[in-house]
């Protein structure tokens, strides 16, 4: 029986053999005291690659965003964010529950960007009745538009608007390196005018756990305090930081350049799916990184959610797992551990599942 193909998320990756070896031999110390040399090396490498002077290792992207909010936003302040962003939709309301902030949510366009005039008009006036705008945050890649990469030019334009109002810009770069690779650029270029950013090690880079927050030393000091407040201070964390050092390395064992393989596999998957009777709402030209979303066509009288769930049950039974997405759609992410042969098998299983769920018109 072939191994299952798991396309639910790029968080399901397993660490590479090089990562496991590095973790086994990692030199460690107490990170809270600043004594873990491997964590220190990871933070230095992250700062170097992003062009920021300081960094702090945290347990997750959600924690990275949360400690950034704690560092930037006083209680009662407001964050301008994308309406579909992870911060708004997928972080359990931590900005409100823990940071004591509110969010002003702006809808992005089909390309994942804001109208900058709309952004300008969204800053609060100096009025005691209203919260103060304290932070602008964007997500790169932009998940609500199928992982679309945002350019350095756009990011700098958003930063300029934020800075006009004396407000910092934070980038949720959960899949920052996908954006880097897709655009053939560098993290330094994408973050040149950004005040702070996070990026995940545990998605496409294949590490078992962790994210990094980067920014100015004063901001990072406040973020470290925030990390302690939410219970994220770690001790001999070099064991997991070692995997991050491998992922960010320049050598053949590094994981950044190989993200291009994930992007190519996602495009192949999208092109195959788009040709299938029963698959709807998918334009392969919209797939620019490792992220795609599509719908399935219901039978007459069938609800879209019922059709989606029946289809996913059939793929799962055959050894292929997708994940449900809002709007009765299906999401698939390619990642480390998924190769070209897996994509071909995923297409074959999908075709069978559409027929089995009676969602494809079979012509004889």
C-alpha cells in the first residue's frame, strides 16, 4: 500500500535527515539566560537574512504575532489588518484576549493588496471616543488569495503610509520564504522598510517547531518580555533551533531554494485539477506558490458543503487528504516530502473520487 499523500498543510512536514542529525548533536544551554549557543546562532542567522539587527526564537507563528502585538500595541490600541488574515481568523482572538487590542479589518483585493487611499482613511483621528491606531500588519504570502506573494514595492508603500501616521508595520511572514523564492528576491528586499516581521520554520522549511521574530533591538527586548508573559520562554531550545539553522543554511541541505519544487508541484496539481469535470473555481494562473483552493460542483439539489465533504471522504479513503476551506471549498498545500510522483497519484485519486462521489459527468 503506498504511503498516504497529505496535502492538508505544509505544517505536516517531517524534519530532514540533516535536521535530525543536527538536533542530535546540538550544543545547548539555558535560552532564558541567553546561554544557548544554537539558539543564539539561529537568531543571528535570521537577523542577517532579513536585514534586521535583532531576532528572537519563539514556539510558533501565532506566538510570533502575539508577542509582536504585545511589543508594539498598548492596551486599547487598534491594529489595521487584512480581514482574512491569520491574525484575525486563526489565532483565537489573541490580539484581544491577551494584547487587549482591537482590529480594524480591511478587505484586500484579488491580488492580496489594499487600496492605499482606503488604508490612509482607516487611521483613527485624534479623538478620545476612538481607539488609537497603533500598528499596521500585512501577511506575506497572502493566504486568502491562495498564498499570493506581495512585492517589496507594495510592502514599502504600505510602510510609507503607516510611517506617515507614526505607526509601525509588522509583516506576518509565515510563508515569507515562499514569497522570496516565487519572486526571485531576498528577504532583505521584501522587508527593507518593515519595522518587524515573523517567519515560520515549521511550514515549507520543514522544521519540527518554531518561528523567528525580527526587528530593532528595543522591539525585540519587548517581544522577549512578551514571550515570557505568554509562557513561551524556553530552556535548552537549541535542540529544535538546530533544525532551523539547517533550514536557513546556504548549502545543499538548506530548505529555502527547494521551495521552488513545491511551487512547481502546486502548479502541476492545479493544471491537472482544472481539467477535471467536477472541479470548479480554479485558475492555474492564480497559483503562484504552494497554495491552492478549489471547489467541487454539487449534483442537482445537493448542497455545496455536502458535495465537498463527500468528495473529501472519497479521497481520504483512497489515501489522499485535503482539508476543508471556507465557502465549501477544498485547500491543498504542497510541501517537503511531496514529489512529482505524489502529485500524479493525487490527480489520479482525485479523478476517481469525483466519480465515486457522483460529482463528475461520466461520458461513455
